[in-house]
């Protein structure tokens, strides 16, 4: 009830309570501090982890060489790939 009272939401696929993305960073800090204080008063330990970002950016990669172009200096030949 403490976590729900501090606006945490349970996400079963992550097996975690998380704060909504709509909260600001300062709101997150205040809600976390409030929940931790209430839980530790009840003798409940708290563990934190970073949640998986919901808006993941694709990894930066070098552009792929054009089809039909041969290997350039410093790149492995097709036989080595």
C-alpha cells in the first residue's frame, strides 16, 4: 500500500514497481524518498535498479558498405567474415 500511495505502479512483466514516466525527476526523488522512509520504518528493506527505458534509441553503427563494393584497407575480406 505504501508504494501505491506514492504513485508506484506494478509492472508484472518487469516484476517491479515503477514510477510513471509522467512524473518529473524532482517528483521521482520526492516519491522515492517518501516510500523508502515509510518502508524502512516498517522494517522493510528497499532495493533499486534502473528500469529498462521505454523509448530506446537504436545503437549507433557505422553505415554498411554498398552492395558490390570490395573491402577497403583495414576491413576483413569476405572470406574472413
